[in-house]
């Protein structure tokens, strides 16, 4: 058994930042990551960074005049290679940022609780010569919780002992942090697990050949982002959504604008549609769907993707696709953690239960990031680290509710970004509001770059001039929304943005008109 001041399970944003901080304070830290392809966490390897790299490359594809599908396919292959270069660079950088520290040990293996303060590491790769800074029980010092000073005096460079794949090692620490993220929900659709043409948002980014036809199961934010991306790469994209509305969290005028814009890119939407099965053929997958509401809400030619010779049976239809993407949501990644052994409870959705300072039902264990449920954003995981840092070394006053509201951005083309409540939410609450909305086409900067699709919308308290919310479906909105967030966080009135002097021509200056 090896004893540490802290064990961190998962190499995500919150966990890796915490590990670096604790290491800098002299703590002996063990970081457990199940795959050498995931150093740095979801964002760097299979989330934000690779998808946004591909989103940028997809945008570049639209600048070529009338390319053939072969030319589009070659551009896509180059984009995948570029994505791999970026993620490999950042993965190595993140690994070195921890592993090269004398008092931080990175174990490549799965972590499983063996007790309230013990974790078993099962190595997923041979581990012949990595440094191990831990010690046997009784030889490690303790950490002073008040000052945060690690008193352990453990020499660096202790041999790891030549662990092999499948071998186990038990670790012990007074403080353990779970940062294992989330994983794709696989719906109970016949054939999806057996098909070689069904992908998740992770695995599709490993696909080196551009699918001529792509069916996306799920019309949420992830589905829309991939629909926008692959339509610009040159795929014929069909989005299947089981609900009668698209992105129900947004105002209906915003959702309609998003849908209309993506339809202009060639995306077909099928709402009220259930996927019954997926079956592989020789050259494509056959997706059997059933319209729940007589096809209400569908767009485009409904027989475009029908395979030759296949017909419909009432509301049933068969679609052809070279690739099928499951964009059906994500769930906390807790499988194999053996949380029960540590007395850690989960809620009905499988999220690790935490208090407002991220402590689990085991006082020695905290949870950070997606594994605890709630907003699944990298920057939330980073802020979770700040809460833990304040708990360990500060006043302990920082809490999860302090950060609300939180902005988010969906990287469609153009991006959809939002902070605070929308118009429909405000009216349901009976608030006295004024709603301002302007089209992207009214912004001079957008004409200079030839991008005039989209809309900007603000919800303002009519009595106090308080900014209640803002939705931007516009180019560069993922940057501009941060200006609105800063104003809201500081309690500034809408008049501040109305009268702010912005550079010209810029996207930001549109806030002058939006907040009148």
C-alpha cells in the first residue's frame, strides 16, 4: 500500500488543476487516469478542443467554391489529422505538467474504492519505470488542514516497482477527489451496440472518411453542433429528435432561427421521430424510424435517404446512412468506482451527491466536474477546483450557488450563446420585463465578413433596468457573451452596455443597440 496526502481519480480540468496546486504546496499527490489517451481530461481529448478544432476546419471548407465530394473528403481527412496533432500536443503538455513534478505520481489505471480512504488502482498498461512518490503506511507525514502545509518528507524518485497490466496497487489518503467526468448514454435501440456504423460524439471524431450521409439521433446541443459541423464538411445530415420541439430550453423564436439557419446549410430535421432499430448493410446502415405525430415538424424530402427498394409501413421509414451518431445525452461516469465501499451516495440519475462545497456523503471525499451532475462544462469543473481550494486553504465560504448564472455556448455556425433566463422563463415568473431583439444583419461588422444569419435577444427588468438574461445566436457570440456575463456578475444595469464605448466595427458594439 502507498500513502499520499491526496488521491485524485480522473485527469479532468478540476482534478488536474487541483493536483498541480496541491503539488506546489508540497503535498504528495496520486492522480489516477484510466487511459493514456485521456491525460488532460475530456475537454482536451474528446470534448471541447477536438470538436472546436473540427468546427474551425469545417468552416474553412465552406470557403471553397463548389468543391466535389472527393475534395470535401480530402479536406475532412486533413482536418482529422489536424485535430489529432492538436490533441496529442495538449495531452502530452498536460501529462508533463503533473508527471514531471517530484511529488505528483500519475497512475495509468482504473480507480476503485476499497474503503472510506483507500483506492485500488488496476493498471491498464504496463508500468515498468514510472516514479512513485508514495510510501508505506506509517512513514508518510500528515497534512495540516489549517495551514495546508504538507509535513510528509518523501524522497522523490522512488521506483514504481514494475507493475504490469492487470496488476493492482492499493493507495491510501485522507483526502480523495473524484473527477471522472461523464460518458455517452447509449439508448436501448435494437442494433446500435452491434453496428459498426454507429458512433458516439467521441468515436465519430476518429472516423477518417467523411460520411456522405450522416444520421444524428438526438437534436440537443451536441447533436446540433455536430449537424452544423458535418453539413459544412459536406455530409447530407438528418437530425432525428423524439420530442416535438427543438432545444426546448430556448425561446421558440431562437429555436426557430437556429433551425432555419441549419436548414439553409442543408440539415434535415425530423421531429416527433422514434428510432426503432439500426442494421448494417454492405455499404451503409439502415435506420428504421417511426413518426409519432404524422411526421409533424419534419423538413426536407422525407424519402431522400430511403434505400432503393425499401418502402414505408404506415409511419415507418428506413433511412440510409454511412454513419449514425448517437447524440442522446451524457451520464456521470461512475461505473467501477465501487462508491458503496466508501459510503458515497448517488442520486436517482447516478450523479455523485455533494453539498454546496462539493463534499460527498463521505467527509474524506469530494467530487468535481460532470460526475456530480449539473452543468457539464469544463469551466464548471475549473470553478469546482476553486471551491475545493477555498475549503482547504481559504475561508471555506465559496459555494456552488455563488457562481450562478453561468453562460454557455453551443458551437454551431453561428454559435448559440446564452446567460441568465430567457423571455419565456421571465413571463412564466410574472416578471415585468422589456425584451429587445435585433437581427445579426443589422450589425455593420457582420456585413464586412459576410455573415448575417442570426439574432440577438436581451431580457431586462422594466423597473430596475437589471439584465435578466441574454441570448446571442451570432458569429463571435461565444466571446461577446462574456461581456454580458461580466456586467451581470457585477450588478451593472443594461444602461452600462447601452452606453459603453466599443471598438468599431465589432460584434461587441451591437450590445449598444441590444440594451437600449
